[in-house]
C-alpha cells in the first residue's frame, strides 16, 4: 500500500494491479484509493488475470485515441491563416509537451488594418488544462468581437472564467492591439513580460493586472507603447525559459534575449523557429519539459 501511494505521488501513469493471498473488501478499497486499477486474490484464475490485463490495455488504447482526437481539435483552434498587414510582420506558434497542452495564442482581426493578438498559459497540464484553454479561447473570441478595449476585455473574461472554470484553475494572458502606425495598446494579466527590442536594447512590458479566473472584481490597467520601424515585440510562455539542461540550469530570459537580438532582422516565423530550436538543444532531449508558445510582431 505504501508503494502504491509513493507511485501515485510520483505521477505514475502505468496501470497497477494488486494481487494478494489474503484480503478483504476494505483492503481492496484502500488499494484502489491509493492508485491500483484492479485487485486479484490468490489462488487466481489465469483467464481472470488475462481479462484484467486486456481491460487495462484496451482502456489505455482508448485513452490514447481520445487524446489524439483532442490534440487534433486543439491544433485546429490555433490560427493557420493570418491577415497580412503592410506595416507589421507577425507570426505565432505553439508546441505542446504532451498530446494536448495549456498554452494558447490567437490573432484577431479587429478591422481591415488593425490586428489583436493574445497569448496565454493555463495552470496545470494535459487534458484538464486543454479544456480550460478551450474555454478561454471561446470566451475571448466573443469578447474581442465586441470591440472592447484590452483592459475591458480582460475584466469581462475574468468574470466569465470565474463563473465557468473549475476552482483553483486560472490563466495568465497578454492581450495587445496593434494599429498600422505601430501603436500597441495592451493589458498584461499576470503573464511573463513580453520583450520589446529596439536598437539592440530590450524593454519589458510588465504585468498590469493579476491572473484571470482567480479573483472576482479584478482590475486591469491598459498601457500603450509605440513600435518604431525595426522594433520587434516577442511574447512567450515559460516553456521557453524554464527548461533545464542536464546540469539543472534553466535556459532563462537572459539567454533568450541574447538569442533574439541576433535575429531581429529575420522574419517572424524564422525567429520563432530559431528560439524553439535553441531551447530543445539546451535540454539535450527531444521531449519537451513544458509547452512552448511564442508570438512575434515586427514593425516593417
């Protein structure tokens, strides 16, 4: 029983069947409570053992099939065609660490010449985070279509998530609206500070409010900056700065800044690809430690 509890604490996902020469209903219930998926008593029947194993194998196959469907649906929710602007080059990309993830980005056509973009990170991982991400995206699409300012949109989204979301779940969001002259009006709801690159220097767009979905009646401030010709804005999630190498060293914001400065004249899609490739190389593993999402906007 202690081993079961330890495996569960370590996040073990392999099905465990408990077998014992003596037992009771209470013991079986306790084993299941600590993470066992089934219970067999000695002397066992071979057919019964094989049936239990097949049941768990079939269950795992169904789970993987359902996750594959969920992953396909989630990928279709990301923007695949963007409205090209003559003065702004922009792109975004998300790679999930598991079949589905809790990162989210979107581009919103405010009008013919103005684009809004949102980037967020939902608490947790896997399917629960993906479900809340879908809720965030749906609510955001509605609010953005009503032409609310970034601050007002975040207030309304916060209220909606508190009504709809599971207690203890929240999201960080950065929402900005870019006009053709490079003016960016934004609200940062507890998200990592996007980086604004100008002439080899970096300034940060700090949070202007708390996370969404956690605190009723939260207030969000709105700020405006101007992207001059050649300026580049980079918003990202923690999957690009928190991964560790074999020595336990995080990639970190400083390394990301140094890398991005080298590519400020490249197009947005290439910048994103270079950044994600560098993080994967840093970890030395093809398996991601967390979802990676980045949005880049450059004033042409």
